[in-house]
C-alpha cells in the first residue's frame, strides 16, 4: 500500500477574498440548517430517546444549533452490547482496510471543510480561523493514524534465537468508551475515536453535552466513509447520567477520556474497580492544566508579549494548552506586563461570525459563571491590569480578556480557569521563575522566552510539562509534529498525534515458534 508522506492539512488564507466569500456562503448555508434533531446511532440504527439535549450557540443562547438524543442507561446498555458484538468482526478486519476508512473520512472532511468550520463557529463559538485549525487537526488525526496503523500492522522487529522465529505484534483490545470535551469538539473527538477504531476496537462515543451536534456530524462522516454498523456508536448524553455506567460496565475494555481533572480522576478510580470483567481496564486520561510561560531578561520582549497574548486568549483561553500564568523576570516585568496589557486592550470580543472578532464567547452559561467568579476572586486577590468586564449572559457568554497582577498563592494563579484570564507573576531569577512554573500539580504545556542557552537547556531538563516550547506560542500543537499530552494531574501523557499513541489501544503479543 503506497500513500503520500504524511503532511499537515493547510489552513485557508482568510484574507483572500474568494475564501472569505466561500466562508460566508458556508455560514449562511449551515445557518439555515440549525435546529435539526440528531438521534443516537447504535448499530447503524437511529435511536430516539425520551429526553433530548439542546445545543445552543454560545454567542446567541436563544439560537438552538441542534437537538440530540439524550441517552439513559438503557441506551448505554444497547450501545455497549452492540459494540461488544461488532468487535468480533471488526477486530478481524485487515488493518489496511480499517486505515482506508480513515483516509476516506479524511477525504470527506477535506471536501466539506468550510461547512464543518461553520458548524464549529455556531456550536463552540470559535472564530473561523480557529475553527479552520481545529477541523484541519481532525483531518490530520485521520491521515496520521491511518499511516500509523499501516506502520504497525505487522508488529515491530525484535530479536530471535537460533532455530526460532519470534514475532511481536499488536491485537485489538475490545470495547472502548470514548468521552470527549467541548473545547475541541471535532478534533479531539475525531482523534480519540479514530485511533480506537483503526486499531480494531469498537467504540461507544459520548460527546460533550455542549457540543453534541459536531459529534453527530462526525458519526455521519464515518458512516459515509463506509465504517460498518456498530463499530462506532454515537451516544450523546449527560456525563452525570450515563458516565459512571459506561465506565463501570464490565463490557468496557478501555476508556479514552479528555476533560477536566475532576472527571478524569473519577473515571480513573471507577475504572480500576473490579466489576466482574476478566481484565484490568486500560485508561487514557487527558486532563487540565495551569500552563505557564517564563520570560527571562534576555528575551525578545516584543515577541514574548505578543505570544503570551496569543497563547492566553486564542479561543478565549479555552484551550488546555492556553497560557494562564506569565512568569516574568523582575528585570523585565514592568515592560512585558505593559506590552501584554496593550495587546490585550486591542483584542475584540464579539460574535465569532464577525470577521473583526479576535475571540468569541465562552462556551456555556456554566463556564461563564465559573470564569466570572474567578474574575471577582482575582480582584480581591490582586490588581486588575486589564479587562475584568463581561456581558449579560442572556445575550451571549462574552467575557473580556482579563489580566491580573498577583502573587503565587492567589487562586487565579493556581486553579484552572479555562477562560480569557491571565495571571502575571514576578520572579527574582530564572531559577525562581522555573520553580514557580513547576509549583502546580498539573504538567501539560509550558514555554520559555530566552536567548540564554543555559536557561533553555535547564528548562529542557527541569520544566515539568509534557509539551514545552521555546521562543514561540505554547498553543497550536500539530499532529505528527508536536505529539500532545501532559503528566502529573494533567493526565496519562498519552501524546496524541505521536508515534506512541496507537499502541495504547492495542495488546502487544509475543509469539515464538521453534523449528
Ligand atoms: P469535563 O466537564 O470533565 O467533561 C469532559 C467529558 O466528560 C464530557 O463529555 C462530560 O460529559 C463527561 N463527563 C462528565 N461527568 C462524567 C462522569 N461522571 N463519567 C464520565 N464522563 C463524564 O471537561 P470539559 O469541561 O468538557 O472540558 C474542559 C477540560 O478539558 C479542561 O479541564 C481542559 O483543560 C481539559 N482538556 C484537556 C485536554 C488535554 O489534552 N489534556 C484537551 C482538551 C481539554 P458532559 O458534557 O455531559 O458533562
């Protein structure tokens, strides 16, 4: 099987008039399709439920993007049973045939990319350029994992002793429960489930309650790509209603989760409890962060300030990789803070369909309450440097980009806020800055701006985060280029989009024959 070498999906140049017009057409066309219903999909059949989830546009909460089914334990049971049954045939399907389905799904996404970007704008409140990056990431996951499966299909080389043949290969695991977050509702959901599927497992897919329509669209693409019925079962539902059931059920072989620390730890604990299944459930758990950028005295201060602003406020700070702490050496503190504040004051928060918008609303009313609560706390704990305002949530969940000057112990400097709020801290030395950066239970992303080789080499060794970036932004990881994942309380460091990811979904076996 010959394929072109893997490369990342290019982004649209949205300054190009033709692309802007195509985007407007896509927004208008998708805008005309809002409000439709999306039932569950179990074993290829549409399954209606008594309840429903209403997904709204966070920029206009009275606009319903779509209504999806709302699974209860009854439907969760059906989905697990279907996935268990389908595993018998899917696990025996040739890896190359499985990979071809991902490649076909990628081709469909490429052809309809503007359309999916428009859905992201409406359902998750992203501006089109962010939506482009995230739909491109979904395409990248499909392309990359298809090639990874082809690389791994016959196992990997090991040694043999004279007179024997040794084989080391991977076999599928079983039923995977894939639980996705809302912030990358297309990309992460695609990546987690495609990896589970291409490795020969069957999947029960639970999207976030805030972005279930994008999950339905993904399930439809996989159907169009020829995925056999029952391999992917689309199960929108509230985590509080079906989460424990899916995780605890003895038919579940592994759980692939991305979301908050609180939910991740709960899943990890429940999955570890024996419940009659003859295996230890595997868990791939990616959680939150309190990511920091360190700026030393030797840094290019303009570039550092610019990249702090991009890393902190892209998609309103709702990226797990977002910079939520800027740790500035005391020698450059005032200067960098002033430049960051200047950059922040120039940001425009508005409806993401408006081309002048830098970032849109936070995703939900609950998120709005959480973020604005932290803004109140920050004003008591420290000094408000910029922003601090927010709108009437009934007219969209808009929060101003906010900067606080605080001490290390402030809650805003220690807890994950997941919104457009940056804490700026002062360090006495580079070592002190690294100490502050590492003084968190999380370990997801981090960055250093410096021209000092010793500082960079020290940070290479000592900065305790899964993804560390020097002299650039700390967001925007690319599949196959920046394998992504954190450790500590940020997760199991699965490194999505990297060479170690697919084996997490398979059982390695050694078979030896003596001749
Ligand atoms: P969340 O509240 O933990 O939800 C994540 C998913 O878990 C949702 O589908 C949710 O369903 C489900 N869930 C809730 N309770 C559950 C339970 N008891 N059992 C099983 N599933 C349950 O997180 P979020 O607010 O969607 O996402 C934001 C978080 O994700 C942030 O902390 C962010 O840092 C993290 N994140 C991490 C990464 C990474 O790669 N490390 C990437 C992206 C995001 P409902 O929607 O119905 O509640």
